[in-house]
C-alpha cells in the first residue's frame, strides 16, 4: 500500500461540519468561517531527517524548506499565508544552536511573506529530527483554485524548470505565492497544484480530481540546468526528460487554463515575472491517463512521480 | 537545556503580524481574523511512540489521545474546536489496519465534539509512530482565558482528580471542553491552563505568566483512585501527594477566580457537573514560587512537574 492508497482509505469517512468547503484531497483544506470576502486555508506539512533532508544540510535551509513546502501549498490555492505553528521533534542530545538555526531559516522566510510564527512545541523523536508546520491563510471568495477544475481542451502550464532539485534547490526554493495570487487575480485558472512529487505525479492528481486526461509535449517540458549538467557529466542514468517529469520537489506551479487564455496569459506573465520561465507543456484531453508526444509519435506515460512508501 | 528553556530561547524574536493577539506561550495562539464576535484559536500537539504511548497501546486509544490533548488546550482557553489536520509519521512497514484504527479513535472523538478532520498527510518516520494534530477553534471576544490573568488573593481550582494517569486515563480522558466554556460564560475566570505536566508544573506556568506566587493546601489536592491504589499496593515509591502534584497527563482544568467567586462557583459547578469533582486547592500570593501548607506548616514546593528533555 503506498501513500496515496493509504490516504484514500483513511479519508473515506472523515468527520465533517458545516464550515468545511474543501476537506482532505486538495493542496489545503478550505473553511468558511463566516467572513463575507474570504475563506480560510488550513494546511500541515512535515519534513523528516534522512528523507526530506540529510543531517549534512545547513540547519537554516532545513527550517526554510520546512516552512516553504507549506507556503507552496497555499500558493497552489492562490492564497495568502498568515500564521504558522512549528512542531519540532528532536533527538534528546540535540544541539540548541542547531535548533536556533532551523528557527532562523524559518523566521527569515516567514518575515518575507508577513507570516507570523505564533508558537508550536518541541517534543522528542530519539532517532531523527522531524519538523511539522501547521499553516493558516486566506483566499478571496471565488478566487481559490482547486485541483478539480481542469477541462478538456485546457492548456497546461508549469512555472520554472523541472528536475534535479536534490542538487540543492529543494532546500532553497522560494514558494510561488506572488505568482499564484497574480494568476488567480488576472485569469480564470481552472486547476492548480504545486509540483512536489514531479510533474508526472502531480499532473495525475489534477487529472484524477478533474476526471480528465492529458497529453504532454516532450519538447516543451522545461528541463533544469542541474538535470542537463548531470546528463552531460553522465552522473545520472535517468534520461533528462524523465528526470524533469519525476524527480520531484520542484515546488513550481502546475495549472490549466482555457486554451483561448493561453497566449494572453503567457504575454502577461512575461511582463510580470520576466525572470521566471512559464511553459505550456501540453493540453487536457478526454481520454484517461497521460500521454506524451515526441518526434516518434504519442505514447502513454507510464513513469509515475515519486511515491512515498513504495 | 530543558524543553522550557529551549522554548524561551526560540520564542524571543518570532515574526509577528497584526492578526496576532496571543503568540507563543499560552495554551493556544489567538488570532484576530476580522470577525466581530470571535477570535481564532490555533494549536498543534504531537504524540510519539515510546514517549506518549507504548506500542502495546490500543491504536484507537492512541488516536483518541492525540486529538484529545489538542482539544484540551482549546478547553483551557474556554474555546470551541472546529477543524483538525492530522500528520501521521509512520515506519515503512506499518500495518494499514493499525493506522485505520488510530484514525477511528480520532474520528470518534472528533464527531462527539463536532470537529471536522479536513486532511493532513502521511510521511515516514522509520523508527516509531509520531502523530501531530493541528487544530483551529473559536472563542467569543472577551471570553478567552489566558494564563496571565491570575491576581493576588485568587482562589485556585482544579477539576477531577490528579495523578496515576499512566495507569490508563492518559489514553482515555475526555477533554474538558464543555466545562471550560461553561466556566468562562458564567464566571470571570482570571487564568486557566490544562494540567498536562502535573499541577505543580502547570501552576508554575500560570504564576510565571501572571507574575504571582501560590500557596497550595496539601489536604485539598484531589488524589486519584489510581494513586491511592498504587500506594496501598506499595507499587509506587512516590508519596500519593507528590504523585498527584507531578505525575502529569491529567488533562484537567486548573484555573483561578477572585476569592469572592469561589463559593458561588463551587455551588454552580456541582449543579452543572455533578459527576466531576472540583476542588479549591489553594490561593494566589504575592510571593515568588509555590508553597504548600500541611499539618506541619508551610514549605516551599520544590518538586517540579514532568519536564521533557531532562
């Protein structure tokens, strides 16, 4: 049983109440708290030593990553984060300076996005550091973007470049908060997710939620400098395209819009965010699953994104 | 460096924003989200296998405890919980049925208190199960109770009976949500906390936040049946009074009110909650620290509550 099968099993019959707009299964939970203009976003995310970072990683970057992952989920809903709680589970012999550095990395990122850190707790986890972040934020009513709105014919876009994040970017990425909000303010974004498991895996989350398929264009997938370098140095056996599709931890925005919006969106994006690439990587189809088109034709994409617990 | 010293060091200069009413250092964070009638409560709490429960504990009870601890913090603010996120960190060889049973224990408790479980995540923690709960709730403006409001002369009350929780109650306790709300609705509660580290330890949190001292009355401390049994069977070396003061994980409410309210409150409580004892265990003083009065006179109470990381 992998992570997603387990989650499906657990979320079949969760308790709900009338405040729940979106429960388990999207980037954040969405709650109606009675404010006329906005909805509350609620999210948790954890990073674990040896899995999401190594003990050799700079502690400031560990803290940065822990919070940035959670902020990225708010970005994928086109929301604005407001307050975070930090759970630090630590071995008994922890170094207080290391913990202070973790907090320093989190606090720097939080300040840049005007997120308050309003507490949390420390507890024991004898074998390894685990950091869980709980985050709340806001999205204007009618402007939140779910995974479930993709429509047949939509253009599929992804920000940035993909793959090779483990070379360093996974510890340093900036969550695409301004970009996510700008998109929802200026265009009708049908579906959006942040790329944490790899484009192939996260696109499938959109397709499943929207009950559609997709065709990707191989030559349009933006392959990162790190992947190209690794390919040149022959330090990886993974073909560059596969790395871009499946490496994971890119934390870019993957979204769909009606095809008529594709060109105006690209033009406006390039003016607004001249330093961040945006690529149309394919289209939403009525068929099941994902196909990829290259010079040899169209084939099913069988390579999944990274799945925990396999 | 123990847990509290670390927290003091970490919380010195956390990022804030204008929504923060109460940040780190109370039972929950309190946020003003622009609703005229209420404030948002925000809390996380984690339980770890081998520390907060053993691998022999029934998984339903583990789930119950994980959520109940967090609900107890909402109770201590006189609040009402509304939605929870669940982070499950699991060894790779976990049994899906065990995980489903943990969820079942949480869900049962959540339903009884009309708390929605709106998602969360699973991740890896190879050596042991860790469950972190993030919870939001509400408190009417002007009715929230902090740790910092105790005044010299206040009567100190505690609900229930204390000590011996490890014999089983720590896995089964019911968070005192109705009691906390009722108290704040009917009386001016000056300060409140839930007893998680033992009365001696948690009373000190109130005293520190309120810059006051306290005198406890030894004969008034409600000692649990489990502690009395252990003392009779000579299965514990801890004197019963010390066990009641320091065992921890009682999850009862500890609060202070003006002395003139003490008798009316006791009378009204006994009508409202006839099956739950309430005891006046002492008074708030102007001196530093905690003293305890018994038949031999007044002595400083040096026994601290349970402190993690010592």
